[in-house]
């Protein structure tokens, strides 16, 4: 087992135990809340980001999209949490509660799978999916089809550009820095850039 396999195993064990403890109704609503939260956040992240931009100064479109995503996601989870609290207090009593706990185990497994796919997406989006701890995993290939499907549902602004050129991104960043620096600082920056180029050439 690779390093990431232990994380996957831990997520599954914890999720199944919590599912048995909380029961079917809470887990069903929890799973539904995560699915709906992701779907609504993906569908309305641009609109929510534009709405936030009217009250908060968010400098770039990417940050606005992420802020809108977070707002819709958290709001949906909160609404479902209130609904779950109401239903469990009204309907779960006596023998029904025991059956509810047994069925909760299955929902705990489904939730674990969803959490793992989300975690894989975050790791891949951060460009950390190249190490041995990732490549040597035995469990990850089983989740990659679900991860690929999930990424296809995301708006382009939230997708990682697999064909991006790191050198081109670095040059773009340097251009932005130069445009915003004071004129008296630019010569120092050019000298530093030339020194780095000379060192790379000598190597």
C-alpha cells in the first residue's frame, strides 16, 4: 500500500463508523447535501461571485468564482443540516432507530468515496499528483474515472489546464510584476533576471 492508500483507508473507516453512529436518515441527508452543494455551487458560482463582488472588493475573476463557489456550497450544507435536525427529532424512535443505524453504514461508505474524489481533485489541482506517494497507490486507479467525470462538470475557470506551460506562466507573472513596479525598481529586476540567466547558461 502506498502512502495515499492509508489516507483512503482511514477516510473509509471513519466515515463508516460515523455512518453507523448517526444512522440512515442523517447520512442520506448528508450525502444529498454534499451532492446538492457541489451541483449548486458549480452551477451558480459565477452568479454568487458577482453578487459578492458588489459588496466585497475581489480583485480577479478566478477569486470571485471561488468565493461564489464557497458561499453557495456552505449555504447549502447549512440548510440541509437544519432539515436533518428536524427530521431526526420527529421520526426516529424505537426499533426504527436500530434499522436506521444499520443502513447508515452503507451511506457512510458512499460519503467516503465522495470525500476521496474531492481530495484527489484538490491534490491534482495543486499539482501535487506526481510523487511516489500518489503514483504507487493501489486504490487511486479505482477512483480516477469518478474524478475525471467530476472534473468534466466543473466550469473551465476551476479546471486545471493540463497543457499549461510552467515557463510561459512564469514569464506572464514577470510581465505583470514589471507593469506594476515603480520605474526606479525595474533596473534592479532586470539585473537580477540577467544574473539568473547567466548562471543557468554556465551550468
